[in-house]
């Protein structure tokens, strides 16, 4: 019997008992890094696991505990950890040099692959991250249209730069977040996802919208879905208004399908932002899209038309090591069924975990689309039937978090104790290396977690 299944040991005590090495590292980290962290979404009480190595669908912490990994390099590892072809390409690239400070052959091949795979991509400009990609896409849209305003949707994430902070997790009235000047926030319009009347009104009231940006499958990669009819309306309204439509496919690109969400949904944007899978688990990003918009980055085209070129530098843009990992990954995504297999695993895992909820008579939901999964712990106590959860109807509750997500921490702790790592917000990014073994481990870890939380009095079964 593991510590996790002993009646008198809480999940947190069990976690502490199995992770003394992580506790010690977290103590040291807090002395030199705010909260001991390099990324807000790794924040976890009492402390996060410190990971030492990874392979395929698994990773091991510094205490030797093995986890089925659903953090998936923040979504960048559709091929799992250390895919042999990616590793071989990276090792070979390392032998040639890490940075030439020059154009190189791999960046050309990388861009060609993106143009071939992403339906709306005619030209590509590489960046070093997804945040930089959305920053550049928005700047291009402003230059192209000559307009100041940006339209975004509450709850959608587009990286951490100043233009996209209000309305993601806070400041839903559009006021500036800590450290951002009012003038920047004032130029951003916010709309509720799927709010047809609100969207129509915004386009009627504002004739100066440069760009509309969204995660095409919905906020947090489908946790709060965008309805296809709303996406179609947004496409129509942006086209009529001459507003640049930007799909932020940093997560969905090369995941939902080899051509991303746009290929699966059949509605194309003007610009697309990419990162994560695109760079094969190494740092990297890109803006791709219509040639006439991307032309604002082009020296000759802007000179000939008398426009002021959009400036863009970046020491690590199209870094050769990232390019090698990206090319190896995209070639596999393009030529095999990895996206479809990860999506099928998503369906199977959602079904298995919802079956646990029904058996345990717990009114939560495991939902999501494609190879992204979310656990909703129902803080408002609604009458949810697991497996029949209409997540779009819960978007206001998910955005506003009226009673918080108090159970997220305990659930993640329970999953960790039982050998599974999801994100602190209880999301999972699935890879093509997740198979039957991982499915069985995850479903049983979820069952053990639910039962432990019942024992601890954190949840009660419904009648
Ligand atoms: C939809 C989306 N856009 C942009 C970003 C920012 O990308 P990066 O973390 O590479 O800056 C993320 C990161 O998680 C994301 O999920």
C-alpha cells in the first residue's frame, strides 16, 4: 500500500514524503528567484516537483519518482520527450555550431515546411517565442491597417507582453495590469467569447480596429470553446471591416492537425502566430500569413512603396538548434498520424476519467478538444453529468472563477502522488507517445485521487 492510499496520510503529506529533494530545491530557489519560479504557471503549493529527466510520455523528478507527463513541455512535445529523430537532428546541429549570426539553410527549410503545412501561411518571420510572435503579429496589423485598436477575447492568452495582459486572468474591464501603462491598455477592446451581439456592437462602434486575435479552438486551448458559428462571424466582420484576423496557434498549431486548428476548422485567418511544437521542444516562434501583410517586414517592398518598414530584430530568431528540432518535428507531423493519435488518446482519456467521476458520483467534468484535456471541479456546484458537459455554457464561470478553483491544488497533488503530472490548472497536453499503459495509469490515478479527496472531506459524492 503506497503512502497515498493509507487512510491517515493526507495527499499533501504523501507528496512531501516522496519529494524531499524537490522541497530542498524549492527552498534554495526561493532565496534567488521570486517565488522560486521561472514561469507563473509552474506555481504550486507546497512546492513544485523538480524534474531531472524525461523520456517519451514520462518524466522523473530529483527523488526518482516517475510521472506520466501531461505538462508536455507546456504543449511543445507532440512527439513526447526525446524523440529519437529530433534528438539526432539536435545533436547533429550542435556539432555544427549553436549560433552563426547569419542566415542558414535550416531556416529556409523550416519556413518552407510551415508554408506547406499551414493553409494561410504565405510568408514566415521567425521569433524566439510565442509572446514575441503575437507582439509582432499585432504590430504588423497596426502597420498594415494604420489603425490603433486591438480586439481580444476575455480569457484568451497571447503571451505576457504589455498589449495582451488585460482580460486574460484579470482586469476584465480592460484597465491596465500592474506595470503596464494606461495608454497601451486603452487601445485594447475586450469582448466575451461567443458574444454575437457584443462583437457586432464593437465593430459598429469602432472603425479603427487593426486586429482581432484569438485562440481558434477557444481560450486555454479549448477549455472555453469558441463556437464555429462565432468564428465564422468573426471572420466575416473582420473581412468587412478590413481588420486583420490573427489566429494564435501557439498551442493548436501542428497539434489539432498537421495544418493546425485552421485546417481542421476550415476558416482561415490573415496571420497566424506559432511556437511550441513548431520548434520541436526548443525555444522558437513565428508569425506566418498573407504576403501583402508580411510585406511590411520586407526591405525592398517597403522601399518601393514608400512605406516605413516594420522593425524586427532578435538574437535567437531561427536559432539553428531550434530549427533542427523544428524541422525534424514538423516532418514527422506532416508525414505521419501523430496528431490523430494524440487526439484519439484525448478522447479515450476523457471518457475514462469521466467514467471514474460517474462511478464515484462526483459532479465534475473532464472535457476539452483534440489532444488537450481539462478537469473542471465545478466550484459553483452545478448539476453536471460527467461526459455530457457543455463547456461553452460554463465560460463565464470559468473566466470569473467566482469561487476560485480551490480543488485544483489538491487534485494535482493527488495525481502527482499517484504518478501523473498535469498542470496546476489541471490541464493536460497529450503526445503521440501516450498509449494504453499511460491511459490505465492515469485513469487509476484519477480514481485514487477522487477517493482520497473524499476521505479528506474535500469532496462529497452526490446521491
Ligand atoms: C495561446 C498562446 N499564445 C502565446 C503563448 C506565449 O508563448 P511563449 O510562452 O512561447 O511566449 C502561449 C504560451 O503558453 C500560448 O498558450
